[in-house]
C-alpha cells in the first residue's frame, strides 16, 4: 500500500533494501531524497542504520521516517535525538502517509 501510494499518488521513485546493510549500500550509491526505515531490519537494525546516516557527512541531513509497531517512549526519544523526521506506526494508513510524508516527498 505504501509503495503504491508513494509511486502513483505522489510520483516518487522507490528504491528498496532487503536489510540494514543493504540499506546503507543503497544510500551510498543512489541519490535518495527521503528514507523510510523500518526499525525491524535484519542484519543491521533500523536504529543502527539511522545512526550511520546521521554520522555521514553526505547523508546527515537526509529526511528519515521510521516505521515500527513499537510504542516505546524511550525509543521514540532516542529517535528524536537522532533527528528523525517522523515516526509512523504500523499498520500504515493512507491518510497517515499522505499527511506526514507527502510534504517532504513533494518538496
């Protein structure tokens, strides 16, 4: 649903990664305008991917949205400290994506 909405409705080009290590490789080789990162990535978790993005001089300002089922307040504080642009709870809903991601995807 998110992929369809982002491509058809917002005209985004989607580049997917199979795990956290692959995500960092994709971010290194592709020009990415916005990242949506699931916290439950295999091999290298979402938090670790975000920490690597923020540590990169090239990617440190990349808008990052987190997708997760976790509602842990401490985790959310950690993510805010890492400068995430938003936190989207699963299951994703169309209005949630449009309201939160569209403004950054269309800029």
